[in-house]
C-alpha cells in the first residue's frame, strides 16, 4: 500500500441555543461588559440547559461532519472524543455515547483527556491510525460543557468558560497533505494552576467537597496566562521547523480560543501579524476542547483555508498540556 494521508473531509459545529451575554453575567457577579471585553475579548457565549450534555453536543457536531464528508455511519472505524466534561465521571465514555447516538456500528470509541489541548491531541492521534493504513475513517470531536463546572460566585472564572462541540471527519487519502509535523507537550508540575480539586479518586464526592465548592474550576489566572503566552508559541515554532517551515510561512494559525489578549501576545512573541491568528472567541468564550474545531469551522466558512494552505494548529490548557501541528489543507469541505 502507498502512503496514506489524513484529509479533513468534513467539519461540524454545535453550540447550545442558550446565549449568555456579558451583561447577563454582570447581573450574577461583580463584573462588567467593559472588564470582560478588555481582559478577554469575549462578548457572549453559549451554555447548555436542561438535558443537554457533552455527548449531545458532540453527536450533533459529529453528525454534521459525517454528512459533509459524505461518509456513512457504518464506514466509521473509530470515534475519538476529546473532553474534560464527560457525561459520566467514570464510564461509559462520552465517545461510546456518541457512537451509539450516531449509529457508528463498526467504530471503536474512546475519550482523550487533555483539557483545551484535547482536540489537537485527538487529531494527531487519529492521523496516526490513518498513516499506518489501519483505518480509513476516523471521527474526531472536541466537546465540553464547562458551564456545568463553573462556580458562579467566582468572577475570575465564570466569565471565561462556555460550552460547545466541534468535529472533524478524517478520511484516508492518497494525495499528500494533512499532518506534516507535530509537537505534543505536558508539564504536570503546573497541574494545580487549573484544577477541579474533587470528584475523582483522590477526593471522591462528599457533602463536604460539594459544600466547599471543590467540584468547580479553580484557576490561578496569572500563572495560566504566563504559560499560555510562552510555551505553546515555542511548540508552534518547533512544529513548523520540523516541517521545514517558519511560522511566517503559515497562511493561518487556528489556536485555542482562550482569550484575545493571549492570542495577541502569542502573535507578538512569534513576531507575526496578529491577524495570522484566527479569532472567534468573542462569540463563544473559552469552550476548552471544542474551541479549536469551532474555530476551524468558522475559518473554513470564511474561506480562510484555501486548498494546499499550510495551517498551524495550537492547543494549550490544563495539565498543563499543549499540542501544536502543521496541517496541509487538502481542499475545502463543502460545508459550512
Ligand atoms: O484555557 C486556558 C484557560 N485559562 C485562561 O485563559 C486564563 C488565563 N488568564 C487570563 O486570561 C487572565 O489572568 C484573566 C483574564 C483571568 C485575568 O486578567 P488579569 O488582567 O490577569 O486580572 P487579575 O487576575 O490580575 O485581576 C485584576 C483585578 C483583580 O482585582 P484587584 O485585586 O486588582 O482589586 C480581580 O479581582 O480584576 C479583578 N477581576 C475582575 N473584575 C471584574 C477578576 N475577574 C474579574 C471580573 N470582573 N470578571
């Protein structure tokens, strides 16, 4: 068999209908539209309601990616869901729920836990299955419902995080392209800077952990900011160099949409124009594993990804984790 390349043949996007503006949050905590916009660039975000959960968002995004790629459900070999907010804390995995919901009868299914880097970790993992010739169709989804784990009395976190899902249908191709190089990284010594302290095997749920709000996100914003503006930029530079490129050779960088200030600072640190970094954080907030595929979808919709384009992908977040990749775009999926 000749070389096999992973082609993104379809993208999918889903955010819940419930929109929460900065003004809405200002009615809950001591904050303002002006503070949120000037520190983060966010103006509104979407939150799940009622029965909605990570798997229901993931399935909707996955369904669109599958349809756009023109792939049948029973052709999918594997579904990988990157998430930190699975429907159930232990099992079944969110990928299994999506597998059932979409009727992916032949597919293996598992979750990846790498926080906001998860989708890029997933895309890189999926590409290996295709490059080895093992699989032809792999569905990769990034989905999170962080609003379920935010303390709405903590103004330093509740204005940042939000919900959504994005998906990419990878199909094996003989045409060179797809993943050219990547860097996966982690620094577990920084784990405490962005953490949900209870609910796992170290501190299982008790009345005390619930009362102390230990099931919600605790963040050292300044440390996370310092990390986010330095380490991932270096990893992007290294991934580009591994592909024989410089960052300025890229036609677009689709990075984790945490915050506009982070994206601006990363661009400055890399000595490239700000608009090399795609932005849609203003409408969606920080959707964790969903943010890179939500941004890829919008970049595609805005025709920012031309056939043959060299695209930088960059995830970074809790763990601490980061993942960067250089991707050669094959052609435009017919959506959105
Ligand atoms: O996927 C990665 C996820 N994490 C991130 O993206 C977070 C990275 N960190 C950041 O982006 C920034 O650190 C924040 C946006 C979280 C905070 O911005 P900052 O400029 O670093 O603010 P700060 O933490 O230095 O706080 C400045 C002030 C404080 O008041 P005092 O102590 O100076 O009186 C905060 O209490 O801003 C206050 N503050 C707020 N004020 C109004 C914090 N949150 C808010 C808020 N509204 N929502």
